[in-house]
C-alpha cells in the first residue's frame, strides 16, 4: 500500500513509502499528492483528505515597500507579508508604486543625494588642495614677502578650484 509522509510542523509532503496495511505509519497521506510546482509547497490538508499548494518563498529576501533599504529572509510558508515584496529595489532612491506593482524612481530624492555627493566631494577637494595652496600663498607673502611667488600659489589654487568644479559638475535637475 502506497503512502506519503508529511512534516509534522508544516504538513509538507516530504517522502513516500510502500507497506502493508498492518505496518502503516501514523499521520500519513493515503491519496496521491499534487505534483511539485516551483515556488509552492505541496501541503496536506488538515483532515489528510488531499493536498494543496501553499506559496513557498522560504530563504528568499523580501523588501519593505515603505523603506527599500530594509530587507529580511522569508522563514515560513505562505504569501509574502503585507507591505513587503520579492522585487529587489534597484537603488535606495525609489518608492513603491501599487499601481505599477513595482519600484519607481524618486527623482527628487535621487537628485538631492547627487547634489550632496557633489558638495561633499568638492568641499573635500577644496580643503585638500585649494585651501592649502591659498594658505601657502598667505605664508609666503607674510613670512618671505615674496609677492610674485605668493601670486603663483594663488594662481595654482584658482586653477585647481576651476578643475575641481569641472570634474565634479552639478547633477541635472530632474524633469517632472
């Protein structure tokens, strides 16, 4: 006699066997289960009268629709929790669109982050290069009294300033 064993906790069909009716294990399924299907577990009904499909996303990463930087692993059988999605956000500057059932770029947040990145880069390079050259020019002028040499350092500082700006342009304003 053919039977199918089920997991005691999840009721998933986990194996099969063949025996006579006297040696039949307890809590087994005696009707043939549904065939396996991708992203679903074959689960025995509570009365063991048959099986049904239950969504199986265990081990997959899901993403919070209100905070795309938050994610977690699915641990239990069933549909994805409300407010979460299996769709990975392409970057952090997105919002979830129920209408599209997908992530949508938040152009304003992306633009603001890009502006901040350019600002940070420019400020860092100004401190490392431009400010040092200008300070050197001040010291040469004050200590050595050499106006021409100080002017050379200031010219280098000015050139560096313009180069930093050229190498790190402001991002394009987003279009509506």
